[in-house]
């Protein structure tokens, strides 16, 4: 068997769910950019960044589960996203969804698309009153994706070398390396790390 592993943000959906949520939770645009830069440069760990965000969320008073779900649910699928999942499954591929986004969003989209095997690097934990209490995260998003991919490969008895990975961000580079079959979009900042470059999701049909 073979599998295709999809990223979520800017891959299956058009939005950057983290940025949209941060701005809705009173994180200033420049603060969001700064935290992203600090994380990419190794100044802070992923968990340190999430703790900073968590404190801002709590201060905003907007951190109820209902409100967070409302913000996260405001997404749009990329063209041909639903169709390519069905096409690949009909041709015998197992579908994985691995994202550095938030578990409640990744689970929602996995259910909508009928994807059984999914992982998210960030788990939102809510208190008894329904307010966000903490964010559990694996501390390095790039390594987390490799770890989660290996877990799904073990669960499905699929060799990691038989997995095609579709993504667009820095956190996809490591799974591109371990599979040797990374697929990204034209204009993506990780084009040089990819095995193949596509213009749109439908182009996957011509590659595998």
C-alpha cells in the first residue's frame, strides 16, 4: 500500500488558521510575526510560543471553546481539495492528514473529508466551564511531523518510503526528507526541498 500525507494550512484549506485565530484573540499582527520569527530562528521553543499566545488569549476574554471553534470554522477548501482525496482513495491510496495546527480544527476537517488517519501538533485543553486552559504541543513542529508520520505508518503498516507528502511550509521539510517524495506548490518557499512542484492540487494526478 501507499499513502499521501497532506498538510492543512495553505494546502487543503486556503487560510492560515493560526494567524486567523491569533488576530481574533487580540494578538497584534506584529506580535504574531515576531513570535513566528522567533520560533523559526530558535529563539523560543514551540511550547514557549504557545504559552505566550495562551496568556494573550486569556487576557482577551474570548477564549471559550465556542468562540474558538467559530473562528477556526471560517475556512475555505482549496480548489479540488475534496476531489483529490476521493480520487486518491479510489486509486488505492491511504490518506494521512498531519498538521501543525490545532486538534479541534484538524479533527473537524478530517471528519468532513472522511480521513481516518490524522495528527495535530497542538491540543487545546478546555476547563469545565469551556474556556481554554492550556495548549499541549510537541516542542519542535518539524520533528513532530516526522514522529507523527512514523506513528501513522506503523499503524497502517505502510513504509515511510511509500508516502507522498503534500505541503507548503518549513515544518514540512523534514517529512519531505524522510520520504523523498515531497510535493509543494509553485511559488512556495520550500520549492528547493521538494521532489515535485505543482500549480494546483489537481496536478497530483499526473505525478502518482
